[in-house]
């Protein structure tokens, strides 16, 4: 026991190894074990200024296999590979009370809207999703934002508009978005089909036509023109004609008709050429006081 008291806290240089002793006799295994423990534990605790508690904390902070496994994303897997401006997907959030509506089809593509029923109440804006399916699988996944409640909340907003909007020979789609247009008219998210990429791409320029005027524009395939209409009160009506080049609307003609308030009821017609003409009001155009 006297040997243990004399050598329990010597400096590392004064401690004989477990393979030899100063007396030349075979080492005592118990003595060597005690000495090594006395030297090792204080050294480990002093490493980098950490105590035993810190060393144990670091070891326990390593994630276990179960915690390292990623949890499923609430967004459909097909959405993770999509893009933003071209129209695949931006971001998505889980909906408390999701409602699904099939808006329509274009060829073998189906357009399915998903919105939160709570957003059908009076809201300033709402985000909802549009899944474009092909062969019953999600090909594209878009997140749309409406001013007010989403159009699919209403029966009149559950119909997909389809036509060749850019006159490239392929059918495009216009998704009802909301009713924030002039005089409560509907606005649309226009999606142009890219034949090479086999996907629908957003067209902000054509979508803006439905916001700046009233409702969906008309399509004249023969003349390759788009026509929009609008009004300002009961006395001013206007319409505009656009060509489409490189998927961009180009104004061709704009006509404004102003109905006078005098008994003769003349209509002044101004065009963007510019040309100004007048004509007499029709019966439907006359104001009530006339």
C-alpha cells in the first residue's frame, strides 16, 4: 500500500512504464493500472480546457441514426424538381382544410386546383396550388397567389380556358385566378405550352391583359389577334387589339368610345392611329336620363 501512496500523483516523467520497473522486477499489474488511470483522466479533462461534463455533452450531441433520417416533405415529391418563373413550382404550405377541384384538361394533361376552404371567406390574398398531371402523375406543381379568395372557391371559377393564345399551333391554358379585375371581373394565370420542354410556362404579359382590362381576352385565330374590352363608368367604353410576337402582346389598335350626356347622344371614337370619329348612340348605349 505504501507504493501506491508514493506514486499516485507523480509527474509523467517519473512514472515507470508498465513494461519495466526501477528495481528490475516484473511489473505489478495493479500498480500500473492505477497509475495510468490517475494520469489519463486529468489529462483528458484538461484537453482544450474542457471538463468531464463537456466531453460527455459533446459525445451525446452527435445525432443518432433515427434523428438523422429526414422526415417526409409535405409538398408532393414531383414539386421539388420544379422551377419558378417558367411555371413549375415556387413553394408550398400544408393546408388546414384542402379542397380539390378538377378545372379541365389539355390533351393528356389534367389541371387540378387545391385551395383552403377557409380562404374562400373574405381575405386580402391567398395562396393555393395547381397540379398539372400527366398519366395520373404530377408533371408540374405551381403555387398561385390570388388577390382575395381563389377563383375555384366559386362555381364560375372552376373552368379552364383553353386556346392557342400565342398562335404557335399548340393549345395553351388560362387558369381562373381571382375576381380582382375591373368591376369584379375575373383574372387569369395564362400558361403557354412549350412543345420542346413538354411543359406549361407562365406568361406574365398575357396574364396582365386580364388584369388591366375586363375578363379573359378573345382569340381571333384567323387574324391572329387578341381582343380585350373595358369601361370606365357608364359613358366610356374601350377595347384593344393585340398581336403576339415571341409570346409577347403587341398593341395594334386601341379604341375608346365616349358617350356624350347631351340629348343628341353622340359617341366619340378615338383610335391609337390616331383617328377620331363620331356617331350617334345606339338604343342600348343611351344613358337613362336621355
